[in-house]
C-alpha cells in the first residue's frame, strides 16, 4: 500500500477548506509518528487517529463527526492507491 505525497497533501487541504481544521498525515513506526504531508508546522498533535498499522493523522482538536469522516476517507484513499 503506497500513496503519493501529492494525494495526501490534497486530502489535508480539502479537510482544511471544508472544516477549517489543520491536520497532518503521518507514517507510524512503533510509537513514533513521522510527518508525511499536511499542515505539520502548527500542530502539536493533541489528537491522534490511527488509520491502520502504517498510517495515522494528527490534529490539535478534532470533533468526533470530523474524526469519523477523516478515518473513512483516508481509509478509502489508502485502499484505492
């Protein structure tokens, strides 16, 4: 499962435009989450969403409804790439 950085950047920008929330997609290496794409400069990672064993999303704040949308959309992106 490999997804392009451009696709991940586009996904993060769509979420930002739609909800006004900055997120970053990360690759997970055990306990370490490594930035891949998104608005990582202004995030402290208050909320972490593990999408699967390899990918996750961080945000400062994330309402449950938006969290569910992000999980579903990113899972679909990863499955189709």
